[in-house]
């Protein structure tokens, strides 16, 4: 099953995708968060036969739901859930800092959004493996 990872921002959405075995998270693309976003998301869901979407929630440093997290949750309720796909959330704090360290200072922010989405998805995939191992 393929899983889509989303890093939702006010202007752009970073997108990553898992492999069929749910091991690897690969940066896929970045698109504008505009009135065509629902159509673009549905196209990806159909093209890759997505069964689940993982969305990074930008909690505050204290782990609380702040203004930006509420925006993301509202986006998910309005746009993502209408696609009829299961949605999981994961804490995305610090996911932008990781790709920033990996990329040069002059890199375009679209690249960072795409890599942030892949980190969100990879964290989710790894957390599922840890839970499975703990039960064996």
C-alpha cells in the first residue's frame, strides 16, 4: 500500500510518497496551496492508488495545538477528508530544520517543503515499525 505524506503550509504543500512496502519515503513534489489543491490531491491519490495520507501537524514547542496547527487541521477536514482516504497525523516539529541543514543556504523553499514531507512520512513509517516490534 502506498502512503502519501503532506507538509501543509499557507502557500505551498510538500508531498512525499512511500513505496509499496511502506519502507521508503521519497520526496514527490510541491504544489501551491490554492483553489486547485483539491483537484491536484485527488489526481495524486488516483495516480498512485493512495490508501492513506499522513499529515504533519505543526504543534507549538510546548506540544500544544497553536494557530498553524489549527489551520492544518481545518485544511484536512475541508480538503483531505473529502477524498475518502484514511488520514493519520504526526508531529512535524523540527522537520523543516532537518532539510535546511542538508541543503545549501540558497536552496529554494520548494525543495525544503518536499523534503519536509518525506521526513514526516518517514517518521510515520518508522513509528509503525517500532510499534510492531514492541508487540512481538
